[in-house]
C-alpha cells in the first residue's frame, strides 16, 4: 500500500494542476472575505489602510498573478 501522505499529496497535486483557475478564484474569494470580515469587526481606519493593509493586498494580488504566470509558462513548456 502506498504511503497515505503521498497518496493525498498526489491527489491534491493533480487537482490543483488540472483546476488552477478554480484554486486562484477560491484564493481571491478568500482574500475578499478576509477583507470584509476585518473591516466588519474593526471598522475602517484610513491611516492603517494606506500604510499597511493596502500594500499587503497589493502583494497578495501580485503573488497570485505571478503564480498564474509561472503555471502558464510551465504548462506551455510541457505541452
């Protein structure tokens, strides 16, 4: 029998590899939900938003974009 960790890892890898647009969409929905929940609980304050939170959100968007570009390049090379 195959190691359970390897079995689960192979299934997750296959799912993400075949459904990356779904995974990225899920990540974007998660980020938006976190933003709404954060402001719903703490209220909106413009100074922390401009100097801390906005750069964090920009970085998250940039990281998602770079992950998608890397995935597309790797998929084009393998085909």
